[in-house]
């Protein structure tokens, strides 16, 4: 089944609510209107309602099924300020909170935190930092997860699909963080109908090289087994040993995942970013993401070069993340 066909079936009838802080952007408006028309998501656009309506009219969109909310004049304002101050635990005064919650990204994040929305999609105009910072401050990571991470679904055709992580957030994760990324990535993979067989990647396979970088992956593998002993996971593995069955028989014959891995955990952001772009450009894989992992509730970051279709798809992904246990 096509990835998005599968995700649409999973969220259909769930009435999940996704908030879009960049409510006057034509790409965002177009995607929100489509999502509402398809009955997949209940979208909320943030911004000055008059400006949103004008932008929609100019672009020829009907907003009748889309909710509009103004961060500078919302009935929930006082409750939101109080909740913001409580959540920040002394790091924000009521006066600072008054200003902060009028920022669309903070307002949207607070809607998610206060169960007024089930997820947020931003980044078409704002930077990654502007999107992710409020989520880390307010929504925060799930218990047992110290950092959020970014994964890409790598898809070629209808049947070939893998998950790469971390390709977006953590520059040089330590062994504990790398183990958490592996466990969270397995959960994400399962949501996208990928049977998670996790390879902890390195330039070494089972002790073929010695270096501190290898030691980190070995320690991360051991820690991941402690965190999720039921998970099919192994390391350290070179990519060819993880992916090619004939190489796996030579380099790691006793490995439970070598030669059959579907989830690839890179040891640092540099290798992860290079790796997914090589697969995308040389291998003609579609790179879907980044998908932010590990948050208590889903927040997604768009590329500023995103088009309406990208927004539509990422909103579906964001809604589906509510189904991860």
C-alpha cells in the first residue's frame, strides 16, 4: 500500500486537530483547505483573520471548513498565559508570557500543550529554531528521552521503504542519546509500516576497526538493548554489512539484523545528513521528513522551500504520530 494511503486510513475518523502558525501563507492555506475537504484533519490557521481571509480570497481558497484563531486576541489568552508561566517554572514572568504567547509558534505550541490541538506544523516561513524551540520548552520530550531527533523515511517506488536517523537535529549524540534515537526510530518506522530491524552504523563491523567513534556505537548498541530488549537491533555495522545479505554473511554472520536492516542509525549528524542526500540524489529515493521524534506531542518542521503538497503530507504524518504508543 502507498505510504500516504496507509497513513490516511490510520487517521481517518480520528478527528485529529493540526494547527498551522503560518496562516497567511498560500501554501499553508491550500494544504489546510485540502485536508479539511478530504475529511482527514481538522485544521486551524493562526494569524489575523482578516489577513488570512484576504490571502485565501486572492489564492481562490474556500475557508468554510477551516478554523481561524488570532494569537493576539483569543478567548483562551488568560488561561494560556497562566499555563505558560506554570510550565516554564520561573523562567518567564506573567508579563513575558503575555508577549510570548502572541507569537504564532508559541501560541500554536500552547494549543497543543493544552490539548486544544493534536499537533503543529510550521517552518514554511519560520526557521527550524523558531519551530522547535517552543516545542522543547513547552511540550518537552517523552519520559526516558533526553533529546528530540529527526528521521527521514526513504522511499523508492511503492514497496521499498527505510528509515534513517538522526539526519536533522543532533550534531554529535553520545551513546545514551544514540540509543534513545534508535528506540524512537523503531517506533516511527512501525508507524510507517516498516518492520523495524535496526542497524547501528559505523565505519567498523564487529570490531574490525578501533577508535573512540566505534566505541560510542558499541556502547549505544548495548544501551539500546537495555532500553528495548525485544527490539531487533545490532551494531556496530558498516552500511554494506547492514544492508547486503552476502556481505553480512562474511562480516557479521551471527547478527540478527545484518543484511536485512530497515532502520539505519547514523553515529552523528554529519554522516546522517550526507547519507540521506546520497540516497536521495544517487539512488532516487524520496526523502520524507524530517520527522521530529521523542516529543510528548507531535510538532513538525517544514522546509522553507516546501510546496503545498509537502505541507499536506507533513500534516498527515504529524497527525499519524499521535498513534505512536
